[in-house]
């Protein structure tokens, strides 16, 4: 069994991004990511500050806008419009979930697709599905990089994605079955209505677990030597302590898997690194400056 070290791969990506930031700055472009927060989810604030710290680490400008949770939805839409119009802002990320009185779909539609570094605007979703992505969504893109780092080529393999969310499951499946490098797998997407989930996961050479259920994928559900990617981030109480676990029962499954991502230290750091990657890509495309990513 090999642990796939997301921290190490993410550090390599960040280092490449830092080089791109320098190249862009030498050409007079100061890449900038704007984060916007209007959320009552307690984790959202932490996520946004982590993303701002990440920007700083690679020498990228981070801009943060807080919109009061009680403000009318229009205030958020106006904030997005202002950032869209600002040539000094290259990537915009609205932290999800937004407060209930805001229309999430409208938010996703409002971000200029050229600055939509999450890849959630309908135009960018369409481009991904059409096999011509502008920005690959951060988590599945990070997973594609993790597979490559472990020399796991999905081509011709059986891949099973557990979960069909818009941010993980669906784009992951698109990348896995899509043409080109890191794709060409025969891909099955499972969800809460799937009958006999284990019969699918057991067949898989690559399992991507993104159901949001703690330690849900057990050893009897994976085949010997399979590559297991654990997207889940679940906080649970164990032995009276709060601890973070994935969607995979790591202790059991790592004995059987050929390669596995730990939680923490697997997919999570890659999601953050790919956001920086998408932001320098956005800056390069908006200003026509070539970078080597
Ligand atoms: P969602 O809750 O949006 O989606 C969960 C998916 O799992 C749904 O498609 C659901 O099916 C499916 N599901 C639920 N129960 C079962 C079941 N019993 N059997 C099979 N499938 C099931 O979650 P996300 O995709 O947003 O996130 C998934 C996990 O990944 C979470 O733990 C989240 O915290 C984590 N995450 C981690 C990231 C990282 O960077 N590491 C980034 C994003 C998320 P249905 O559609 O039928 O309801």
C-alpha cells in the first residue's frame, strides 16, 4: 500500500504557481484572487482565511470582501458585479454555502466565466462536459493530479465515483471518462439511490469516495490493489475527542488498497492548490501573458 501524499504534491503545484506569479508580475500583471463571504456556515470563514493565506504564500494578491449576512441579496450580486468589472481582479470565489435568502444559482451565473476559478458557472460546466474545460473544478482536478503523481493512469480502467454533487462527483466523472490525459476510464457514478453499492466499488480499479459519510467505504467494498481516493472531510467524536475522518475507513482499507489518500493530507491540500493554479491561469489568459503551468 502507498499513501498518496497530497501535501507534497500540493507543495509542488504551489511552487509552480509561485514561479508563474513572478513571470506575470515581471510582465506588469499582479495576479489577484478575490474571495467573497456571505455565509452562516461556521467552517466558511476558516476556509476563506485559508485561501487568503495560500495566496500570500505564493506571492499572489488576495482580496477579501465580507458581505453582512443580514444584508439584502442584491448587495452580494453588486459585490460580484464590482469584482467582475475590476481589471485588477483575475479570479473570484464566492464561498459556499451562501445564506438562505440568496439565490445560489444566480450567484454562480453572476461571476464572469473568465474569472470563475471554481469552474461552477454554467458556461464553464458546459465546457467541461463538452471536453473543452476552461477551469477544471479544483477538487476533481486535484485528484487527477494525485492519480498522476502515483503513476495511476485511468485510461482503460474501471473508475467508480461515489457521489454525484455538482462540485465533486459530476465533474470528477467528467474528467475520468473524458478524452485526454488523466481520463479515458470506464466510469460509473453511484449515489444514494444506487442499488448494491459494494458490487460497483468492488469492480473498480479506482474508487473516488465523495458521499460525505464518515468511514463509509470499508475494506470489503474495495478490491485488492485498488486506488482509493478519499474526498470526504467529516468531523466526528471518537473516544471523547473531535477528530477528522474521510469517507473511507482508512485503517481497514489501506491494508488492501494499492494506493490511498489519507485524511487529512490527501485531497484537501490539492483543492486549495488548484484554486491558485486556476487563478494564475485566469490572469495569464486575461492579459495574454504566457506562463508554464
Ligand atoms: P454532497 O452532500 O453534495 O453530495 C454527496 C453525494 O453522495 C450525493 O450525490 C449523494 O447522493 C451521495 N450519497 C449520499 N449517501 C450515499 C450512499 N449511502 N451511497 C452512495 N452515495 C451516497 O457532498 P459533496 O460532494 O459536496 O462532498 C462530499 C464530501 O467531500 C463531504 O465530506 C465534503 O466535506 C467533502 N469535500 C471535500 C473537499 C476536499 O477538498 N477534500 C472538497 C469538497 C467536498 P444523492 O445525490 O442521491 O443525494
